[in-house]
C-alpha cells in the first residue's frame, strides 16, 4: 500500500493512503487484521480520507508496523469484515456528533438567511409532531412529558413567543438524539457481550474406510448437516441435535435456570449454552445469524430490560412531576390572571432534565468501567453492584492466584513417594485444571516419566478422576469423593497424618483397589491484595463477606481469619453453591457472587449480580453479569466506588434539577423573568447537566495507591 506518514510520535502512528484506497467495510477488515498482532493495541481507519491511526506498545515495533503496511496490496485488499466493537462505537459516536452539528448549524443558519415569515412558518411545521404526541397522550388520558412539551410549545406559539418555542424544540431535538445515542450504545455493548467469541470448532470427518477424525475448522465455514465435537467446559457455537454422547448442559444464557440439564442423543442444544460435563457430537441445524442466540440478540433492540431500575424510576418520576407542573401553571393563572407569568411556569419542565441526565450518567459509568477493563452487560447490574450488601467469593482462583504448587507427596501404602507422584501425574495430565497442572509439572521437574498404564479416565466434576491402572480401579480427588463416595477406609495412622496436613494444605487423595496409597499436599496461597481488598469493600458498605471452599474446616477457618472474612462454608460441593446463595438472599441480602470456574456457574446465575475473573472458564464469563478483564482483585473495589459514585451523581442531579427549576418557577410567578428567558435558562441548565453527566464519576485523584495504603 502506498501511504504517507503524517504523525509519528511515541507509540502512535498515523498514515494516510490514497483517498479511495479502501471502503468503510475494507477499513474494518484492515483494522481487524492489524489487531491480530499482539503489540498493536488499537486501530482507527477512515475511508473518507484514507487515514489509518495505529496505537502500539513499544517504539521498537514501529518498523514492523511499516513493513506490515508495505505488504498490503491494492489488488489484494482485505475482504470486508464486520466492524470490531470499538469501530461500531466510534461509528455511532461520529453519527451522533454529525446529527447534533447538523441541527445546530441549521438553526443558526436559518436565522441568518430566512426571512421572518418563513421562519415562523417553519416553527409551526416543526411543532406539529410535538403537538400530535401531546394530543395522543391527552386522548389516552396520560399526563406525561409529551403532553407537557406540547402544551408549552403550543402556549409559546399562541403568545407569539417564537424564540421560546424555537429554543424548546431545538433542545428537545438534541435531548432526543442524546437519549437515542445512549440507549443504542448500551444495547450495542450488551449485544457484543452476548456474541460468541468462537472462531474454530472441532469438525467430525469420516473417511472412505469409515474412520472418524476430528479436524480444526473455521466456524464461519460450518454448514447445516455438519457434525461438530464439543467437550466439557466449551461453549456450544451452533443450534443442533446431539447425535452421540451425553452431557450436562448449562442453559442459563437461554433460560436463566441455574442448574445444568442432562442431554443425550436426540436432544436439541443451542448456541451460547455450555457443556459442564461430558462430550457431545452435535449435528448442525443453524449456525451464525440463524441461531436462537442471535434471534435473542435481535430482540434486545426492543428490550426494556436493559434499563437500570433507577433509570426506569427516573422515567416514572419524570412523568409523575408533570401533573404538578400543570397544577402550578393552573394556580399561577388562577391567582395572577397573567398569561406571561403562567407561560413562564409552564416552560419549566423538571422531567426533561431527569429523563436526560439519568441514562447519560449510567452509560458514562459503564464506559468508565470499560476504561478500567471491566465489561458490564447492562446498567441494572452496575446499580445492583452498588446496592449489594453481601459479597460471596469462591476461594480457588478468586481469593487465591489459581496457581497452586505441590508442596508434599506423602506415601500411605505400599507405593513409594515417587510412584505416588508418577501415577498421580499419569492420571491427572488429561485434565487442564490448576491442581492437575501443579501435579504434572512437579513430576516433570523431578524427571518422573510415565507410560500410559491406565484405561480411559472418567472425570467426576469437582470430585476427582476414576480410571483403571494395571486392571485395578484407581481414583484421585477430594476427601468426599475418595472416602464418602468410593468408600475408601483410612487407618488411624493415616488419619493422623492427613489431619496434620489439612491445616496448611489442600489435600488430594490417591487410592488404588480401594486402599489409600498416598496424599498430595497442594498450596494455593491467597492473593497478596485480598486482605486489603476485603477491608476496603467493608468500608464501602459490604457488610457480609462470605467464602465458599471445598477445603477442610481447619484450612477454611485459617484463611477466613487471616483475610477478615465474616462467614465461610467449608467442604462445599458445586451443587450446593447455588443453594447457599439462595439461602443468603432469603435472609434479605443483596448478593454479589465472584467466581471463575465451571462449578461456579449455578451460583453466579443465582446471585443478584455476578462477577467473573479474567482467567475464568468460558461458562463463568458467559453466565456472569460483569467480567473483569484484568487479574486484579482491586477491580472489585474500583467497581464498587464507581457504581456508588454513579448513584450519588444521579441523586446530585435530582437535587440540582429541583433547585434550578424550582427557582425558575418562583421567578416566573413573581414576574421577574419572561417566558423566553425561563425557557432558555431551563433548557440550557438541562444541557449543562447532561454534559456534566457524561464526565467520569470517579474522582480525578482516585488511585489504587489510596487502597494499597488505607488510612
């Protein structure tokens, strides 16, 4: 590609290609392709002037970027691709500012070039839609904002206060655009969060000899009738029918139901649901835009459920105030018989500012959360997070670093220490959870290589693994699984050794042929910031901090005491977590659930608002209302501050709106201001409050150091 460098400073590079170098859609494709490189953080393209603005990480990568641009050929431009979420938001913002600019320019240009009679005629024509909306409200016996707007505009025109009517319609047009923009941005954010981030699938192919093989295949090329393989922990990317296998399918993204549903051959599955257990072969019925998930995404366009409760409350409050405005107007005319004073009162509309500033504050807070690498699926979840009084943590991967280490291997039977570790690693290597990885890595570090001496393994979710080792049943997992489910008995000596280690470690048990052969002591230290984060959350109104863990009572108690956790539950099974959340809610608490694993999904679904961590499983991210995109517990504090500051700003806006408009009513009744001035001050204050509502809600001096060194 031929281009000219027009800006090159720091880690920001702007080049301009020929004006017709690429279309808008091809620009999206170029941006998407450049973003495939890890060192490029953002790309903005403009098809209007051929501009490509690139943000990258290190100045040393500049020449690499120029080489990439050099290799883009005109005859081989990237195919048009859907825009990234950032590109969609930028396009929406550009469209909004273009529309606002058009309205502003037309208003002041018409004042200059149009003669007065034409301008008056244009005002009457412009007023028709507002009057019709008001008549519709009147005939429906609704005393709402539309009726008030129509009355104020009609009254201004009747009194020949054309500047008042013009100013009011001008600012109402801007307000409508602002509301449309904020709602569309909210919906786009939620739609993007529901979109499937799946690029490839495992496609089942059968050769001429009838042998089946699995191949990695682009999802975009999958068609109806293909059979794909979906394993435990993975999102199902298509609508289809199970042709073989069975599994527990979490359908909370479709039904809201917390618990997984067992499905086998012949049953239907949907895109966006997740396989919690098992492996299934799915024959494709619908893919991409034809899936039920995408139909649900389309319905979001008309959904009112996106609104935060406080947003809906603001709209109801705005409509309820209208009747009082009419009452004040009627009383003013009754006692003064002065139409000018009456019109001054009528021009003051509390509801306009309330309906404008509340959604603006919410969407701005959501955008600010995004700047702090937090993805929120709707304003109501941010409100729920601010109002919650209880937070429940899953321990592993949330309060801990999810990078456990194997500290001890203690033989308990005839096998040596190395044999216990080697056999455990041999079984555990088939599963990529953090504890299994710790065991396998330690075996590798000690050079304990092994052969596949066992049969196919069976994974029992959150309990352990069962297989046959040298024709003897071998199991490895939790105490509950080995002792209670499998009935392995421990000697008094073994129980003593186990008890000595339970206080410091999480213990994994290895049993063969019904006898305990060894224990593996796992250390998963808590995050260094966890204690201070919990302390800060308490200071921000979280009264109950609860930990759920599968650890022993002693280990759980020790961690709870160290971190200042108010309540804890030890030896918790996955199926119990959701029940515990429901119990806490039944006590009258508003609950935040923080988790990261497959086993946490029912509890995440059950909470008032749920949060997933950065390295969470697919299902946890899918179910969670809020996803943290950084691996830092301090984000929970930042989110609490942000959400509470959002509500404080909304309350502050209410006070300012009441004070400003109340003052205008008094001045109007006293005859100290004319209707025109009343309208201008009212609408100008509404716009200024709207602009103020778009500013960040966290204090400018907010810094994580403030949390790290609490007073």
